[in-house]
C-alpha cells in the first residue's frame, strides 16, 4: 500500500521521554548542563555536542549556524572557528550571543545567552594542532564565509598549501576560539500533549542563580 505523505501542518509527534521538576535541577546551571550533556552522550545521540550559535549583524539582523562545543566549564562554553568569518565579524561588532542545543531523542532543548570573548592564542594553537592534519590543512586553505568561484579553485588552494610542506601546517592568525560566559539558561523538557517543562536560570541582585518555571 502506498504511504501517503503528511503535509507540514499534519507533521507532529508526541514528546514523552521524561519530565523535569525543580527538585531535579542542580543549583548550578553549568552542573545541570554537564549532566544533560553527559546523558545525551550516554544515549549515544549523534551530534550531542552540536549547538546553534546565534549572533546579530551590524544592522541588528539575526544570523545563526551550528558549531561544535569543545569545552564546558565554570568559565563557559567554547568553540573554534575563523575570526574573519561572518560570525567572527558579527561577534566583533556585538559580542553577545545565544547558544541552542536540541537533543531530539531525549526531547530536550537548552538555551544559553551571554557575553562572548576570544580564547587566548595558546588555547587556539593547542586545539588547532590537536585536530586531524587534513582538517588543519582545510582550515588553513579556506577563508571561511568568503565567496569562491568554484570547488576546483578551493581544492587547488589546498594542493598548493600541501606542496609547500605536507607534514605540518601553521595555524592561520585568524583561526581561533570563543567562549560564551552564560548570563542566563533555559532547560526545556518536552512533555505529553505539549504541556512541556521549562525552567530558566537568571542572576538575582546578589549574583546568585534564580530558578523560575515558565509556562510552555
Ligand atoms: C554539524 C556541524 C558542525 C559544525 N561545526 C563548526 C565549527 O565547530 N566551527 C565552525 O566554524 N563551523 C562549523 N560548522 C559550519 C558552520 O555551521 C558555518 O557554516 C560556518 O562556520 C560559517 O558560518 P558563518 O558564515 O555564519 O560565519 C558546522 C556545521 C555543521 C552542520
């Protein structure tokens, strides 16, 4: 029998993996985040460390793309990229951003907003050279977010670079990392019939984290 395709309006599913109560939440949002990240990894979710990074351009127009989380600790969330990419230029102009994780198989979403700073050259250097050599070459051959006439030109640039020294590559000056220092979090757990659980963490006047339940 032929399967009939659902329209966009008809496409929906139930969320019932788990629930979230105030009692389950760690007082420290970073600890809560580490726990959910660990659970996402344990559930063997593909791309558990993918996060959408939202920034704004110089006209206030939002932009977004996925990057990979490379470090998480009390100082914040870190990722690596090109400082001269579109996102790099946008962060130069407005060093505030939003990160969004979506873990489909456990019906969870986490939103983190905050101030962004550049990682040190030493941190960038160490991470750059820890990557597979071919990824290092690709990063060095690409001016991320700049137009190029063809794939062939890009591959030619890579070939030329490898011809100079195929066993090592220098980190381009404009390649480095960023860290977002969180000023707020929202943890979302999908529930049955769209009556989801949502909790925010914001700082109160004495700089302590305040947990608030939001309506779904
Ligand atoms: C799964 C996935 C992981 C990615 N990881 C990164 C990353 O860690 N760093 C990065 O610069 N771009 C990464 N990208 C590419 C970005 O989404 C984006 O295309 C690129 O950074 C250019 O963005 P921009 O022009 O807005 O600066 C990733 C894309 C996907 C789909």
